[in-house]
C-alpha cells in the first residue's frame, strides 16, 4: 500500500517514479543530459524526505548530498525493468538512518559549551581583575625576574601571539619562549610549595 505522503492530489506518485525510471535507464545507456535532469528532479524530492526527520535539522543538505553520492555510486545496480522510486527511496532511507546514527553518536560524545566554560569572556582583560582573589598567584608573578614576568603576562595572561608579544616587549620570539617556559616552571614550583 502506498504511503499517503507519496501520492499527489491526482493519485499519481509525487516522486515522479515512472518518468525517473525512463531517465535512469537513459542515463545508464550513457545519456549525460538525462542523468543531469534526473538528479535535478530527484533533489527536491530527497530534500523533502530528509526534512521530514526533525533530528536532521541543519543537516538536510548534507543528507541529500549523501543520498545523491550513493545513487551515483550505485547507479549501475538499478534494474530498468523495475520502478525507480522504491529503489531511490531505499537508498534515501538508508542514508537518512546513517546520518541520524552519526548525529546521535556525536551528541553522545560532545559537551555543549556554556558561558561558565569560558575562562576569559572579554577580550583584553584587566590583569589585576583577572588575578583578583588569586593573591598568591599575583605575588608569585611579581617575584619573577622582569623578562620572565613580562613573557608570562604577555603570552599567558593577555594571550598575545609570539609575534605580537615580541613587538610589544622588544624581545625576540625565541627569548620570549624561553622566558615564558622558565617563568611558568618557577610559578609551578612557587605555588606548589604553598599547597
């Protein structure tokens, strides 16, 4: 029995199955124009099939592309003596199911980021505000030698690139790397003693 959504008001199948069968048979015989026309005609139908699945929101076009790629790869398996619509529908349902499974796997492994996950929410934070409540850290940074302190402040707290920090400090990128590494090592040692 035909699904109601696949029949048009006149009782004809909305998927154009009989015309598509002819186009696919011609495409299998090497008619490139027939194949192009077939793909152009099936795309809206496939789009409507994919759009029916709420879990694919935002993924409809990618799903349609997956179906079209599968159709292209499997076109030699189509039997021209059989209707094209059910063959296409079987491919579409499999690709839709694959996409839904993929999205479920992603959802199971991903964690949505919320504002509380941000460490620094505003660009160019005030360093004293950033370190407020962390008196020990601020004091430990102030005790670093000037080069190390500047490297840590520019690279780690302000988040400048090596090039930007080198330009602002007048130090070479290599010197900044070394100073930053040594400064962080000293901070770990100092703060580790206090715990």
